[in-house]
């Protein structure tokens, strides 16, 4: 998955009662965070967005339903992989991706540095989240009603316990089945193996802790259920193409350097 940031929006004003319309070509999407209560419209549907909610979409409208002017912030990006689950806007609440992006905006004023940091951090975070969109209502229609319902229990258990040490055998024991059966059926339904899903959730959380947390790499490895910092670092590098130290230092340097390059453009 290759991602290119096309444009950055630090603060886009929406006056009371105004509607902002967006429609992008295939392969181009918007990531926006609201800075006030607004309505998100797509097709015949409407969704109320609270302040701080974020979403990704390709065709949508945003309406300011308040009596005062409000802002949105975010960016437009191209992706060489069609993210069909974002053709209709998907609201992202309480995700590591939102936390990291919001923190970047809050701590970076220079537009050039903002673009650099987002370009560095966003692709890996989006890749992890794209693999995580495996809830039952996102499954292909032909899989609904046919799958082993115990897989939903495993999926929920992973999401709630991914920071604990987990093995395929432990997951299989939860529903009294063979681990090979669990891996094969889970992969067929959710299009990702259960242990890879665990790893993706951990990597997403790791990126969040490296950017906004005060833990060192060994502490993060322990928090995420890894037996050693070296094991965690090897997996992190495979996932993000850089070590945890490079990720953390790179973010800190980019965030700090804007003070030497002037204010917002």
C-alpha cells in the first residue's frame, strides 16, 4: 500500500449553516477531524459528528449545524490500493490513528513539517487500521450467516486483549477447537490470520505509544505482551520499515525542527 499526501488543511472554516461538499476520484480520499459538532452526509444518510471525531471518505458533505463558525482539519491523500471500505465515509472513534494524527496537529504549526510528519506516520497507521476493519457488518454478503459464530467471539477477544501474551493455541482453547481450524476459518472469513491481526493491533498501539507516550522501547514491548525489546523491535521494523527508535526520533526531530524554519506558510 503506497500513500501520497496531496494537500494539508490546518484549519478549514465552515460558517453557520454552510455545507462543504467533497468528491474525489477513485484512489483519492480525505481524512478530516472535526473541531465542533457537525453533520456528515453521504447518500441518504446523516451522522452527527462530535468535536474531535475523525473520518475517512471519498464522497461526502459536511454541514455546520451550530450558530458559530467551526473548523475542520486534515489532509487529502492518494492510495494505490483501492480502499473500498472508505468509498462511503467511515467514522473513526477511539482509534490509535486518530490519537496520533490529532497529537501531530496539536504540536506542529509549520505546514511543511506537518506534511513531513504525516507523510511519515500515516501510511503505517492506515495499513494497520485497514487490516483491522473486520467487523461482521463489513464482511462480504456471502460470508454472513455461514461462518462459525465463535469467530466473532475470538475477534472481540483479540481486540480486548491484544496487549496480553497471546498464542494461537490459547485462542483455540477459548472456543475448544483445533488451532489449525481456527487459523484457516478465521483467515477465510476476516481475510487476515488471527495472529497477524494481533500483531497489527499491537503495531498500531506501539506507534501511538512512541509518539504520545513517555515509555521507553523496553517498557512498550512489555506493555504489548512481547517477551523482549529485541523481538518487539524486529516486528516493528518489518511492519513500518524502520525501528522503533527511528520512528520515535524521526517524529521528535520533525516536530522540533519547525521552530527553526519559521511559522505556518
